[in-house]
C-alpha cells in the first residue's frame, strides 16, 4: 500500500493543478501547447491523494478552465453540451482506478500487473462515459447507433490513451527516482 506524507501530498496536488492549468485548453498537442493531461491527472490524484476533496477540486478546476477557455479564451464551445455532465463519471472512473491501484501498490515489479489492470479498466470506463456521453447526448449527432459509436471510439480513444500513457510514464519515472533516492538515504524504508 502506498503511503505518502501530507507534505508530499500537497506538493503532488500543486504539481497536478499546475499541469491541468498548463494543458487543459486543448485536447491534443500542437507546436503551441501540451496535450491535455486531464485523464492522467485524475488517475494520479487517485493514486497519490487519498481524500475525496482533490477529486472534487479537480472537477471544479476542469470545469472552470473549460468555462474560461470558451468564454474568454476563444476556444469553441462545441463540447459544452448537456453531455458535459458525463465527464463526472468518466473522471471518477480514473480516480477510482487510481484508488484501487494504490491499495495494491508495492515498490516491486509485481506492481505492474495491478497497475496495468487499473489503467486499462479506468481508461475503458472513462472513454465509454466521455465519448458515449458526447455521442449519445450532445445533440450534435442526429442519428446515433452503436456501430457508429464503436467507430468513433476506435478513432479517438487511442489518442487519449497515448496521451495518458505519456504522462503516466513520466509519473512512473519520477516516482521511481524519488523512491530510489529515498531508499538510498533511508535504507530501512521499503515502500514508495
């Protein structure tokens, strides 16, 4: 099980808030912005921040950033439809997957299996809620059917997964580095 000091939780929370502010305005990377890290942020918040408050805080922050981007930043409001509410269960799925994983964490290669399971389940549920919500309830698609939804999911989900894995990989590297350094200075400590 992963245990983190309050001081480290605050630092991680501030880092995740900063990352969301820096990346939230667009969905995919370009030469002018980073890819949206929201999916990874909700998962990592579930892993590192055990209270439910960060989940609610990140919901509020993501909504405010979207509101600001569409009202003052010149970003299209195409995605701000009644389906926007489906982001709540989508992001909660990732957060819950992170919470599930943190209960099984240990600083050993055996943690890769529960990490993989939590990532796969979290990504699938998040993708189904966010894409399904938009496809079926946004009002932008007039004739919906499961076959076409499947095609849309296959088209867009890999981009989100790619971005998620990029940010998760960075987080794993940082976590590993800090754990190894911590163990170097405190050889009796066995968990990260």
